[in-house]
C-alpha cells in the first residue's frame, strides 16, 4: 500500500525503528516515501516496477552518491511487497552488497490474499453470514486477478490490470535463486499475511542449501515485526509497539560482514 518512509501503520513505524537501530550501530540508511504515498499515481496504468522497483533502484543510486557511503557497500532492505520484490531489484541493479527480505511472499499473491481473509473470517471459530459474504467477495476478486478480468481503467484493490499482470508474472523464488550475493530472509512466526507455512517454508526449501543465504524465524513477531501474543490480527497493528533489538542486530550483522 501507500506507505511513508517510516512505514507508519497506526503508532508503529517499522522502518524508523530499523533506521535508528542501525544508526546506533554506525550503519547509515536511506528510506523514502513510496511513490503511491507521495505522488498522484494513475494506479490503473502502474506496474510493479512503477510503484516499487524503479524508485528503489533510484534510491540505491542516490545512496551511492553520498560521500560517506562506499558505492560497493549498499545493502537493500525490503518489507512485505518490498521484500518480495527485493530479488528483482537486486537483479536489476547487479552491484548490491546484500539483500534483506522481511516477510517476503514466496507464493502467488492471490493465494496469500485468499488465505489472509479466510484466516480473519475463521479465527474466532465461527463464520457469520456477513463474513461468508465477505469471503465470497474476496474469492471473486481473487478470481478476477488470476484471470486478468480487469478493465483497463479499473483499479482493483491495490492496482489495475498492469499491476496484477506484472506481479503474477514475477517469480520471486527463481529470481532469488539466481542471485549470488548475501541474502537474509526474515519471518515473524505470528505473521498471518505472509506465513511460515505458506511462504517461509518455501524460502527454506529453495534457498536453504546456499551458503550465502541466512534464514531467520522470530517467535512472537507479527507481519510488522512487532511482538505480541495470542492469535494475531490487524487490530494489534494499531497498538503502540517497537521492533525488537534482535531484528536490528541480525540486519546489522549482515551489513557488517559483507561491507
């Protein structure tokens, strides 16, 4: 979605937490408002490169132009859709020192959308008539995305036909497997949007045998890498919270080792 440079969701600010934590360890970072948050974007015409990839590549080049930042020492950190597209960004750039993928999808986005909504409808053990109708609408939306049944001028959920077509054409696992640079894949165990069983297990299977890949799984952390307890849900995103130090430490370790 249209996130700002802090990745603000309610009172939580994952990217700000990471930036301050890394700075306290002597690691500079550049974060920026997503194009869809900062600009008037025609979502009906935008591709995944228009809203994610191209601006990330521009940010990398800007950071390389900073005097105190060695051009060969830039590491890309992406979360959620940013983590999913991080291998694509790295492949396009060709000179990154490493990639960090937080809560990165490894399965088709349509599968994840359907699973997320089923989880929310069923998590209390009952499914009301209204919830069943809600789920039926999501199933229709997912089917339209899968089949490309989106008129040229319509925005469906996060984007139009160009967005969904380019996202479905992209293979994050194959792209990540084709990289030789250090990769850190990070997953919260309480994440119901990008899940251990649906996504992280696939990253483990696909990348676990490569020496340049590190996989980290975190108890109690949700999709925003904030700690919590019990069945996760979107309401906890709006509770004041901070990313734990161990998340910063793991990113800092990769940066320190490979730059």
